C-alpha cells in the first residue's frame, strides 16, 4: 500500500516521482487530487487511464505560487483581483492559455484556455514546490465515483495505479473548487464549489453568469456527465424514508429504521460539505439500494452540495 505520511523525505520523493512522470495522489483543502506533471503528455495520459475516464475532460493545473500561474495563463486585472481575494484557496480560474506555456494539450483537451488553481494546503504546496512543475490533478477517484476526501478512499479506487498517496488526513472542505471562467471581462460560473457564488459576487461587484444547461454560456466540459455517483440510487429532497432506504440527514433526521448518517445536525453547510462524499461512501457500504437525502438549502455552500447530489442522482 503506497500510503505515506507527509514527512520531508516523503515530500521530496513525491516531487521526484512527479518529475519522473509517475502519478502521485496529493491532499488538498477540497478533495484528494490524482497528480501528474502537466507538461508531460505521457504522465497526463496515465491520469485518464487510471481514472478510467470515458473521454478526455480538461484537467485543473495546480501551482504553488501566483508567479507560476502567470507563466501558464494570461491574468487580466479581473483575474488578478479574484486571485488576490481567493488564492491560495478553492477557486479555479479558467483563463486564456499563454502561447509559450508548456502545458500538455491533453490537460486542456485542446482548448485555448487552462483551468488553474493554487491550493490552500501546506502539504499540497510542499509537494508542488518539491515537484517544481505544474501538476494536473483531477479528484483522485475512479471516473464517475464519489470524490476521495481521505487517503483510504484513494487507495480503494486507485491504489494499484499510483506510485504514492500522500496522506494528510481528511480533506477540510470536502467539495471541489469552484470553477470560474474569466475571459474578456465576463465571469461565468462553470462549476459551483467550495467558494460560494455570493463571496465571488462580493469581490467583483456584480452577479455571476451561471453556465446552466440550456443557457447561452458553454458548460464546463467535465460537467456534462453524471458524476459523484455511489452504487446506491440517490433520492434528493426526500421528505420521508422508504422501506430499505438509507438516510442522509441534514438537521433533525426523518424517522427510519434504516442506516442514518447526519451531514450536520446543526444544519451547518460547511460541516455538511466536509462530510458529504465520505457519508455517501459509508451509506453505500451498508448495502442499501437507495439513499434518501433530506432537503439542503440552496444558498452559500448549499449550491455546490446540491449540484453534487443532483449529479449523484443521475446514477452511473
Ligand atoms: O477541488 C478541485 O478542483 C479538485 C482538487 C484535486 O484540486 N480537482 C478537480 O478536478 O475537481 P477535476 O478534473 O475533477 O475537475 C475539473 C473541472 C471539470 O469540471 C472540467 O470540465 C473543468 O474543471 N475544466 C478544466 N479545464 C477547463 C477549461 N479549459 N475550460 C472549462 N472547464 C475546464
Ligand atoms: Mg472529479
């Protein structure tokens, strides 16, 4: 089992492995990432192979510093303002790719934009510094599965395929980064995530455009498929629990004799996000055929939580 604690030797080794083209799973504040050198097409191809992705979705590039980001993408003043407010942190910016950037076309799926973020996690930063290369990293789970928020989840899904899993304990936030496209003065929310939309609107002083299906703004390519699906069927907005169902509760739980996991008895959306994917995995492990999910308010982090639950409900 390649799970290691983040000692200085382990971090140096993770950096060497990444530079040599190997896959390394690394912790971030959102979820664990399956990392590869973003400038090495063979290493990036290995990510798609390991995840079993049906198609080549573009990947997020992770950097340790804003200077490193500036070598890869063109940061206009609006992008600089957003990076200033939220980096390091769980905000991914989709920006025009610099013509001299060395990022593999496989990372961008041939697009002329790059999704980039600077994680807010000391171990992620240390691994990125040790690697000395930008690191492409989707969530470290098999394609379509629930995202990995603990090193053991990565091991379950991908253990045989990664050179090393750097274990820094459970991810603090538990949902992926918010993905924003910032081009030509237009700011489009491509994926709701750990930075709530209203926090972004407060910084830019206007409403976000949401890339919803049917709208005019293009979707984030990876958002088209069902995602985050456990084996059990997921039934959101449940107001009662049916026989044989597990319950994912929020607040005072509904009456049931089946297995229950409460995302937050206090109805705290941060606590709910942090435990969401682990709770889906745990309820799945009880063998229930269906998971009833109590309604979760749509404001703040609730937008990202409900997005993941709706995708989970689409099934595999
Ligand atoms: O929190 C996170 O963002 C995690 C951790 C590991 O950093 N990473 C993650 O990566 O969730 P991934 O590959 O699962 O999600 C990438 C998202 C997808 O929705 C994809 O479509 C979008 O970013 N994306 C990447 N490059 C893009 C681009 N050039 N244009 C539009 N969307 C892009
Ligand atoms: Mg993912």
